[in-house]
C-alpha cells in the first residue's frame, strides 16, 4: 500500500482563490509522485465522510472524477461509497487501484468506517490510498479526533482518541494554515487544546499543499509541517523540502 495523507489535495481550506493549475495540487511534488506509480486506466473509489448526504456525495464523486482526469491521470471509473452501498464497496475494496478517503467530521466518518468494517477490508490492500483532511486523520491506528465543533472541547464525554483504520502510526492534523487561530468553546484550538492533548504523544500539523508519503516502510513529510510533542511545537519542514520521520 502507498499512502498520500493530505491536508487538501486541491486548493486551500476556507479560501476561494482561483487556482493556477488543473487537477491535484502539484506543490511539493505530489503530482509527480502520483504519475510515477499510477496504473493505466485506474479503478478509483471515493469513500465519503458524509454517509447519508447522498446528493452532496454524488456531486463530490463527479468533482473528484474531474480532478483526477484534469491532473491528468488515466481513469477507468470513479465509484462512490456511502451509506447506500457501504458494505458492498468495502467487500470490493481490493478491486480498486486508488481509494480516496474524503474529508469531513472525524467522528462521523470514523463511525461510518467502523460500521462497514473498513479497517478489516484494508488488510492486504496493495493499491494507493489518498486521505483528505478527516480521511487522513482516520488513517491512524489511534485517531486524535481534534475538537472542532461547538461543544466538543468542553464536553468531558467527547472521545478525543478513537480506533482508526490502522494504515499509519502517524497522527496528522490538517489545514494548520487555516485553523491555527481557531477558537473552540472559548479555547484556542492549538495552544489550549491540542498542546495539552499531545502529552506523551506526537502530532504532525501540516498546511494545505503538504502531505505525508508513506511507502516501502518509509514515511516522509513533503512540504511545510510542524511537530507537536508534549505541549511544544517546532517546525520540521519547509515547502519544497522533504523530511523522513520516525
């Protein structure tokens, strides 16, 4: 399995700027990496983070199909997995060359993944997986469900650490450029919440356009990223650079 754990593979979260490129973001060599390993006429599957938002999911499937074709990467199909066919698609997972785990609300997506047995379905998978935002976070063995919705940070029963897909040992926090100054329940997302939650743990905060590439037993951060450990943050990589992490 080859993992591309992205913050956003297209534009910038919360920004509406006109993009200067078609398809996936070419920053930090991601398009070149994809082209290097992409199978001819790949079969692709998009797994939605919004299992019951059927109209939204249908539009999203078309958007991702266009994104892949515009990159350009040869595509045989872009199928969709949501609550309408979750178990069926999980069973068929190994027939796909490229699986996209969509972005959304981490606990909602995580519950859907668990309900269709997706972690077990990935056992032995040899294709390419792209995580996007929440999809990236849910790839971890133990997911850090960073509070983001009103009430989550203040709720003592909110589960901040939940079982994930187990595709990686790394906890990636997306959209750092956009959310670093966010407030949740009157607390600063990073300084008051995430730093405290990093006690005895390591998180990697990445900006849009940065990704973790994991293959052949090696994991490297490509682009601007920060390591958060025991309440301290340090920048470990710049745009245009790569850093192997352990």
